[in-house]
C-alpha cells in the first residue's frame, strides 16, 4: 500500500501514512472496523462500515479552517481471471460551499494504473466525482445535515452520501500488475473539510445463475454498472432489463447478452453472453512449447467450452467455464492458473495431464478429460555445416576464423544445448546463365533492375549473402523495330460509283504484314471489304449499293511480332456526278428518282468552286449569261428518307455550239402568248428564278400556246418527257 497527503492543489506532495486512530480528526489514512459505528457528522445516519464488509478505509478527516487535509491511498494487485471486475464502494461527508466554482469543489477520484509504467490503463479505468451541486443530486443519494451548535466550527451545511458502488472492468488486463489509487481533494481554499470511506472488492465478471443441466430461474452479473440486457439474436437489440439481473421464464430458451456500462462513461462497456438452455461443460486445452537455455517450457491454455441441451441434442453456446483445475503430473502438480507453465527436460517426454472444469464456482457441474502431451528432444546429434569462401582464404564462424577444410567444433545448438558441428569450408564457384532476348523498339527490358532499350551484350553479377559471386548473367539483347505508321489523309472523299477508294499512308518505322479496313454497322457489306496494299497506299473496294453519306472507319496495319497499329479515318461517299445533267449552256439540274438511283431529296444547295451560290436552292440551277465552263459545280443534297446531307461529286460544264443539243424545245412569244414547240408529248414545269414552281402544263407534240398571263421576269421552263428526260429552257417574259 502507498499513501500520500497534502493540500487540494497537490494531495501527493508528501508520502506516508497519517493515522492517529479512526476517532481522531488528525488521521488522514485510517481504518474503521466497528460493525455498527455511525458517523456523528451525518446525525448518526451513515454507517462507517457497509453491510457485508468487515472494514472500510477513510481518507482525510473533519478538521476545519487551518488543518484541512487532502490525500490518497494506492494498492497494487495482479488481475486474475476469477477477479477481473473491480468494485469500489464509497461514502462521502463534506462541508458544502456553493460559492466555490466547480473546479474548486470536493473531488473523489478513482484511477487504475499499470504498476510498472504508472500510466492510466485506459479512460475507462478512471472515475471522478465533483461535489458541485450535490444538494440537487438524487442519483448518488446525497443528503443534507445541519449540525448542532458546537459540532463544527463553520456554519456550512454538511452533505453526505450513502454507500454507492462503481464497477470497473479489468477483463482486458488479466495477468498484469495494476495500481488502484483513490484520491480525495477536500476544498480549494483548504478551509472546509471533506472525507470519504472506501471498500474495495473484486468479482469474476461472469454471469451467475447458469445451472448444471437445468433451466435457470435468474441470471445476474456484478453490481456497480449500468445495464442493458437484450436477446443476443434480436436484430433490434431491444432492452429487456436495466437491472443487474433478469428473471427467466420456464419456457424461455433464448440466448441473452448484457452490456455492463461504466457509470462515468457510456462508451466504456463490456458484454457478457449466456444461453438459458440447460448447460454442461466440455473440458479442452491446447499447449505450446518454447525451448531456450537447453530447457523445454510448456505453456497450457484452457480452451474449454459450454454446450446447451436442446431436445436431446447438444449445441455450442456462448460463455466460458468459471472454474478450472489442472493436474500436470510429474512436472507441475495441481494448478488453478489460467495458463500454467511447466519445465520439461531437454530430452523431451510424452506424458498425460488432466483438466477439470466447472460452469459454477461450487464445482457442481464439471467435466474432466485427460490429454497426452508430446515434448520432443532438443538435444543435438552431430551437425554438419557447409560454408563457402570466395576471394578470401578463411571464413568467420561464431566469431572464429576457419581456413578451407573440415573442422570439428564444440558449441551450443539453437536451443542452448551442447552440440558438435562439423564445419566444411569450401571455395564458392559462380554459375553462368546465358540468355537471348528480342524486344520491340519502344519496349524496356529489365535486366537485374537496369532498364535496357538498345541492342547489345550485357552482363550482371549476383552475389550471395557472403558477398561471393554466385550467378553471372549474360544477356544478348536484340531490338526489332516496332511499326510506326500514319495516314497521309484521315478524311477521304469518293464518288459512290467509283467502286473503290485509295487510303494513302506513311510508314515511318518497322514492317507491315498486311492491312484490314473495317467500318461501323451502318456500312453495308462489312464482311466482304476487299483491300489491296502497296508500300504507300491501300485500295479499298466499295460495296455495291453504297448509300452516299459519312462513314467512320479503321485501318489496321499488321505487325505480328511487335503489335498492330490501328488508325481511324472518315470516309465521305458522294453522289455520283451522273445524277447531274447539263441543259444548254446556262442550266444544270438534278435527275429525278427514276434516273438518279431512286433518291428523293428534301433540300438543294448549289456550290461553285467550293462556295455556296446564294439563293440557288432548287433542283435546277440557271445562270443568266451562261455557266462558268471548265469550273466545278456540286450540290449539297438532303435525303427525305433519313435526313442525311451529302454532296454530289463535281460536274464540270462544257460549252455546246448552237444546235448541237438535240430535242430541245423552242420557246417564243406571239401576240403576247408564250408558244412552246416540242417533238413529242411532255409535261412543262415553269419555275421562277428563285426555284419556286409557278405553273405546270401538259404539252402535245408540236406547238403549244400557253395563254396564262405571267408577270415580267426571267423563268426556267423544264420539259419532262415520258422517258424521264428533262430539258430546261430559259424564258424572258416582258
């Protein structure tokens, strides 16, 4: 035991026990042992020794004004499996001064430290009570007592608490030596007295009430915590009880868990679980062997379990046996330790141990089994060791230098036992490994951590742990040129009636084994695309019936050794120039669906030398003054069927001599009437210069008078014959 005393600021300033007897107001550390003794400063309402205890320890006293004392008492203890719950019972008496701030009020502190390091085990092993506001505290059972005149010097009321219990879980520290320190700080002014009584006890931190082969009536756990009982397999975790016990109905076969919560911090808790089935223990154990200093040390561990009885069958249940006893025979005798350790001779042995376990502390429900333990010998026969030297003539073994040859050495084996070692010192000879590797340009070959990219002969030497050359690696590296290629143009245009198109490319590096061209799903005949490749271009066949439009394609150039190269491109398939027709020297027109491949168009946009012609948006282009012969005309057409817009191939108009175009209707005016002469029956379509249809006529072979009055202006008369031929004639009306 350790004791300190001092003032409020430092109750640990002085070491030593101050004890003048339990009735002395000068005692700071004293023991009360009278069973029916009551504290006079509580009006004889507080017993100084609680029920079921034989004694209590008091810290501080009732000295006032100048002699107020603070102090502490500490006990050391080794945590055991059967005593891993610390129960602290205390009662306190103090002169209460409400005007003191919270940090200056009486404090009662319980702390559990590691006895070796002096460090707090965890935040869950510390409890601190502060007396601020105890006049309203109902939880800790505080009471107020007004002392009669002469009992105390100061007029302050006396507050006292009846015996309270706090539990602290030490289950995670079994086998460790701990220090339990209880501190009382009286008053910040060292003016008002405060003292407290303490009783320390331990419990085993297990569930009581489990019956041997019988259904339990009640389950209980140690006092001093807050509790949350619930059915283990209830996903909601609904609370069954908040007491330290629950009653079990006769037909209840549930498994229950209880969370024992540290009253000072709800985040500190541990959980116990047990089944309400009738239970029986099953003894079992494991052992491990460690060998040092030519001795075998055997450590046993108790792995016993509990099983429940359900309809005649046995099923595993949660929980641990409460009691266990080992009979370790010749080497250990009887032990009740949780993990006993015995020493077995270096020669080893095979022997039996017995383990008896019980689920209750009265040994009413037990199981006992015998186990065979085999400990092998750690004594050594003669050992051979081969060591190598490289450039040197000797080697160091266990701090001694040995030359090449065979040496007999007396020493210790790895277990610390005497041994004889035959040491054979030999010269090390390195192995040579030849490798030939071929890579592609741009690749990296890792040669012993060195990145290589160029052809050549390389060598690398590996050394063993002794520093000797162990492997000489020789590499002949060859570099094959990878295929580097690009398209000379990645946007290709071709007329739909050409049958094929040319895809030019530039091969910058490497060789190609061939080429394949592919298109998307909308491209017809994707399975029958034929290509022919030269050194600079690929000729790609067009499938029959290709519909003008824009297609995305890929050209894959093959290189079987270093990888293929895939290049994307765009293909514009244009309408053939055959759907365009020249009429006279000043008119171009689009053939109708019967003569243009079956296409019906929604819009027309005429272009000349790549520039759009303003307001020329009909199927007929009339250029007053004549077409620009030798230059290029094309039309941007929008198909009615799918809305796709695409150009025609260029048409280059030629100049015809007068009378060289046959079967051209003649138009003239006679007495204000437009007269048209045709060689066979036809339909007449009269368009304004904007392309808008103005009139339609049915004409017979010969001369036809068209009597409709027309506004002055320029018109284009399109004559459509029965065979689909169309002829356009410019008409000037004024």
